[in-house]
C-alpha cells in the first residue's frame, strides 16, 4: 500500500488538518507518516492514530539558515523512507516539502493551500510569501485548494495553473465529525451545565462565540469593539473567546486588556478537548476574518446548529449559505452590531439558520465524504 508523508510546521495544525483521517487511512492499509516541529504531543498523537512521526523543525517565519537545515533533513528523511506521496501543508511546510520531494524524485507531490497569508501583508513580506506559493505550486504535481475562493484567487494572482488545482467536494481539507463529536444530540446536559456554571454564564445569557487564534487577522479587534457597544444596549450578553493569544499578528495591548478584564468577556485560552461543549453554549459564532482559506470553526459551529456571521471577501464565504445558515458581514464593528442585534431580536430565525447549517454540513462536509475524496482524487488518481 502507498507510503505517504504529511508535512506541517507546528503541531497546532495537525488535529484540524487531519484528526481521525489518519486512523481512517492507516486502518485501510496506508502507511502514513507525519512531520512537524518538535512537540511533546506529536509522538503520542501519531501512536494513537497508528501512524509514524518525525520531528523536523520548520519555523513559520522565513530564516535562510533554519530553512536550509529543515530542507536538508526533510530531503534525507524522504530519501530514506522512499515515500510514494509527499503532502505539504501551510506556506512554509508546503514550500520546503515540495522542494525536498522534488529533489528526492517523489512522483506524487501534493500541496494543500489552506489560505493565503500574503493577503494582509505589504512590501517585501508580501513579495516573499506570494512567490513561496508560486514555487510550491510549480514543484507540486497537484494543488488542493480548500475552498472555491482559493481557486479563484490563485488564478487571479497567477499562483497555480488551472489544470493542477483541485477541490475536495465543495471545500475543506478534512471535513468535520458531524455524526459523533459535533452533534448537538450527543451533548450531555449535566456536563454542559457544569461548564456553563464554571464560565459563569447565566441561563438567559445570549452568548456570542468565537473559536480560533486570537489575532488581528481574525477580526478580534472589530469583534471586541462591537461587543463593547452591544454590551451597553443589552444586559445579558456574553462574549466567549475560545483560543490562544499569539505573538504573531498580535492584538493591540489595549484589546488584550479588555479581553482579560471585561466582566462579560470569557477568555478560555487554548482548548484541546471537548470543544463541542463550548459551541453548545453559544447562540451564534462570529468569524469577522480579514483573510481565511475556508474556516473549519464555521463547519463545527454549523454542525452544532449555531448560525454564523462571517465575511464574504475570503474563503469563509464558501462555508455558509448567506441568509440560510448565517449572514455575510463587513469587516467593521458597525456591521457586526447590526447582524448580532438581528439575531438577538429574531430568535426564530436564529434557530432556523442553525438547523439549516447542520443540514448543509451533513450533506457536504461530514468527514468521511472528504476522506473518500482524498483517497479517490489524490491517492488513487
């Protein structure tokens, strides 16, 4: 059976990019390997999913010396293991893995385009990032875009030829576990109530939710500003922010202080287990993102029957049906205030959009739908 190497920069990406997909393919007989920067979680995760792993440091920032070392180590590992397929994820992981696999003579080289970091960059940084995408695409035999938006943008910015690009069903890289994990019918009420009590959320609270990295690109500044205004208009609001603060693209210090000190903003930090229970506490999910490849959190929230507000200028537009599973918003606090207020004042529409969202996910993004696409389009083709 085929021997496959998946390369990413940091472990943080692995659960959302792959999750139980790894177990699915190893049980089918595929020999799956993972590579990422050193992590105390990598080896145990790989063992749990029946695959092999190697730690090769790949920095997310560009550094000629460190990148050359990573490239050499990847090349040696690929030559040693004689992989049939090398799959690279994220701009840096994709670039280095495609170069190493090309030099090593791997016949199938798959570059996953999860997003376009350069969209919010300028100057030399933008130049480097856009050309990294072009080089990775050039050396890949196939480029998987995780949304129709990314295919459109890739053609517009001359990143990849049309013949090389493909889409898994109508989008996503892994889908979501809508039948088990992100199924509102599987939520244990006592466990949900305990979490609600621990987070000091009242039964009559309207909870505005967000999951992911807390950075400027994700629209956290606009979300916090909108919440501050809404908090003066409604007396039962909560803002639930689930995810880590990061130094890269860091939030302004004044926004961080508001997040940490506001009595009705709940900041959890990184949550790795039972995140479905945090979705269960939300009334709506907001992703006011400046750039996005697709938006896995949108699928998770929709699967949990939560309507979603997200921007229409990025790949997140492909993860909802506007006016049926949520609404498109502008990247402004004013737009957020308008649409959040609408859901607060129209609970029946909020409920309907949530139900529609789960149906949309079950039809198009349940994880085994995407896994079958990966096998048929990438591994067997």
